[in-house]
C-alpha cells in the first residue's frame, strides 16, 4: 500500500505533551460508578474518560457489559465534567450506537483486530469517519495483522488513526498477563513513525502494581500516550479488578513518570556510544555470515554422507551451553535462547537448501 498520511488525533483542549492519558474503568457498571470515577479523574486533570460498554469475554456467563444504556452515562460524563469519552467497538452496530450517542474516540479491541472480516465490517461502518480511531494489537504477535487493520480503516477514509499496545497472549504467565514483546510495537513505529501509539499497561501487566513500571517503560520507548484502567473502587469492580487503580493512585503514577524527549536531547557522548553500537552490529553481521558459511559446509558434508539435517542432541548441547555462558555475562537466558533459535532456524534452512540442490 502507498505511504499513509495520518491526521492528528488530538482533540481541542487536550495537551499534546506526553503522555496523552485516557483513563476510566474497565467496564461501565452503574451510572453511579461511572459518574463517581469520572468526577474523580476530572478533578485530577484527566481529559479523556474511557469505559467498556460492550465487553468481549472468554466464556459466556461473565459480565459482558451494560450495553447501550451505558452510552447515556457517557453522555452525562461529557456534559457534567467536560471530559471527552472513549469506548471499544466490535461490530458495525456498536459503531452506529457509539456515534449516535456522541462518543468522541472509538477503539478496536485485540480480539477484533485478529479477525479481518470483523475489521472490514467496522471499516465499512466507519467510512469517512472524522473521529479518532485507535486499534489495539491482535491477541497473537502478528504485526502484519495489526498493519492490515490499519490499512483497512485507512482505505475506508479514516485518517485520524492511532494504535494501542496491550501485549500479546501467551501460555507463559511468569510476570505479565499479556507479554509486551516490545520489539513488535517498535517495528510498527519504525514503519509508521507518525502513527500515534498508546500503551495499555493495565492489560500488559494484569496487576495494578505493574501499571507504574510498564507506563515508565513505554515512555522510555517514546510512546505518545497511555490508556489506563481506573476505578473508584477497584476491589469491587465487575471485571478485571486486579489491574485497575484508583484515580488517586493513577495521579501518583503519572506524577512520578520521567519523560525523556528522545532524539532532541542527543549529545555528543550519546553519538559516540551509538557509533560503537553500529560498529559492533557490523561485526555481529560479519560473524553470523561466517557462521552460516560453516553451516553450509556442514550441510554439504551431510549431503555427501546421506545424513539428516537436524541433530537434536547437538542442538540441545548448543542451547544449554550457550545460554549458561550468556547468563555469566549478564544476558538474560530467555533472550539468548531466542537469538540461538533464530540462528539455528536459518542454519537449518540453508542446509536443507543444499540437500535439495541437484
């Protein structure tokens, strides 16, 4: 697709100073809960109020949102606090209802982004829409699906586009609810440097104590904004109570954030360090090239002696030994394993290529 030109998603009266903050409860539960939370957030300077009206849940029987009735509560929030409002949409009907009630920002959830048919339905419903639309990453770590959703909305004439990084589903729940895999939003930013990017530390962490460190990490990676779940009484929330913070705690978190202004603050010493990184990267590429040349020689030997490509015991020895070695030098073992797996995959590919040569 040709280069996409995006328009500003900033609404009148919202400062473009990082971070742009969208906050509010996971779900709109009652009118009282919505209004209490909104007023507390407004008192602390939050300009954009979020609340889930329709909630896609993993299993039936869980609270799936109050539906369109909650949109009237968002209208009241806007009228009484002056805040803008935001909610998630997953169908064309949701889009029509949200627009009818004057919701200012719509976002598309991770479970919807993963489905091109659903995205196309929403894109058709949003054709020519002038509201800011934010797209969460798909549940699985597939940057092309994420980009595909952006392209579908862009083709529908939507220009006020942004994305939300909420992490990726994983069976490994060591720390995070959803693995951040920061390299994926970093690559998205590389491809679309002018696309506004928000971080959702609530869904990445899954625990309220992780909201602050993940928020700081996203700011260090030059994200434009944060979308954080905040509830007037989180322990009594009807959905995702463990990852919601009170407006007071949210205010505390935001006040502690250190905002570094990226490239504009580049110094001579930083330039020298970056030069060293470039030189080391060049050496790494050269070493990998040499390693692959040896792998191809091994592939030729295996072909001549009618040997299979994959030697499982040898690969296990390499993994175990190199990971231990890396950890002694302060490199995370999981990181080293991913690097080794990528190198091994390319080595196998090249050896198979040799075996299939006539």
